[in-house]
C-alpha cells in the first residue's frame, strides 16, 4: 500500500502545525480527515482553526470533518469518535498529535501548567486510543501514531523542565504499553519524533529558538505518511525518528525541508546531535 486514499484519519490538535501538515499530506491521497482540536475561533497568537484546517483538507483533495474537541474531556472524545464513525463509517488511523508544552523548571512551573500537560499529553493519548480502538480493530490496516520521543532517563533532559519531560515521556510510555497490550493486537501502535526542531507557530511563544535553523512541518508529514502506508501486522512498539523513516523510504535530499538550507539545524529535545 502506498496511498491513504479512502482511509479515515482521526487527528488530534490538527488545526495547525505538524498535525495540520499530516492532515494535508493525507488529503492529497484522497483520505477522510477528522480535525479534532479546541481551536474553533481564531487566536491572534496562533493562527488556524478546525474550520480553516478542514477547508484546506478539502482543497487538497480529501474529505474533512471539523470537530471542536478537548481531549481532556472523556465525553467530548467519545462524541467526536461517534461523529467520525457516523460520517465516514469507521476509523483506520489515529494520530495522537495534541500536546501541551511548558519549558520551565520547578520554580517557574505553575501547577495548572503541570496538570494541563499531564491531562493532555499522556492521558489524552490514552483516552483517544481507548475510544478509537473498537473501530481500529475492524479496520484493514489500523495504525496509531503518537508524536512522542524515544523514552529516556537521562537527567540532562529532565532537569531543565521536569514537568514537560514527564508529560512527554508519559506519551512515550503509553505508546510502549499499548503496543504490548493484548487488546490492541493487530493495530500498529508507534511513536514518531523529529530529528530537528520543527518550525511551527507555537515556537513563536518560546523565546530563544532560531526559526531559520529549523525544519518545516512537512518532514513530519512525509515521515508519518511513510509509516501509515506500511503493513500494520508485526509493526508496533517502535520509536521512530522522521529522518530515519524517510531515509529508509529512499529520501536522500533533506534540504527542501529546511527553513533556511544555509543554516545549521537545531536538534530537537530528547535527540542527541
């Protein structure tokens, strides 16, 4: 299989950034794409809503369903899944993209930020997988792909921002556990993480990141596509890096993904240079 044509993707946090890029890549194949995110009205700091994303999906050749959904709320997630099944008849792929970030140490981390990250990142990924699982098990080639890094206990990643690392590693450990759960047999459950920092609108809210030294979200979209067209059977519990996935798929020139090809790239968190 080399196309996602006719497949139904449920993508959390897909109103902008990497989730949006994955949605557009699937749309070019003619996929059905569910944009499940909180952003129903424009935000002056973060452009993009579920409605603008859905329009872009339709324009790219896919079918779209925009659903306002806070993945912290169990009832909203189950309602979104039900609406997806009613519209498209099932779910083939879940992308756990939604994630909250706060890159500060203990002294500068309000507990409301701590709680938000734990609720969205690990708990949200678990909840969405649980809600989608009955339909994934009926799909021909089901995948769950979570945007999470390879697990690590290296203190250099924990000390500067313990709360965020705990939340992100929570997504990784959820991936590890669900891939080994007998109830998910037949579903490919994997994680994908970028080799370099990805230039998204959210970076504008994080001081000190040099955008020209980043890659565009399209590299993650292409890597996700390469993962999702693979046969699900026997392909689970892996922590994949975008560049490695694309190299295996035959990509040799990565300059097109660079914001500025003349600049050296910044490695992402949890990835050693």
